[in-house]
C-alpha cells in the first residue's frame, strides 16, 4: 500500500484484514419485517393504511375520468 491510500482512509476504518472480515463474516443485515413493522398490530395497521391509499387513488382516477367524460374543464 502506498502512503496516499493510508491518508484517504478514516482513522477507525481498520486494515485489510478488518475489511475482509466485515465483508465475508458479518453477512447481510437482518431486515425481517422491516416494512410491515415488528408487531402483528403494526403489520395490520400498515395493511389497512395501504388499502385506504389504494382506495383513495382509485377514487381520484374515477373522478378525473368522469370530469373528462362530461367535457367540463378541470
């Protein structure tokens, strides 16, 4: 390694062995249930919120179609 490479690394980054160990031994982070939340209640609330958002978007699309169908300006 050159002196330039050592100057660009952060002081706590570690050396070649630590980089290898982090990449190969640490593995991917555990993200089980990250989107829905940790509890069953949080998951159900997330699903309900998603359903409401979809319903609202569908209503907005139907209103736009109805407005265009009557010939009225938006």
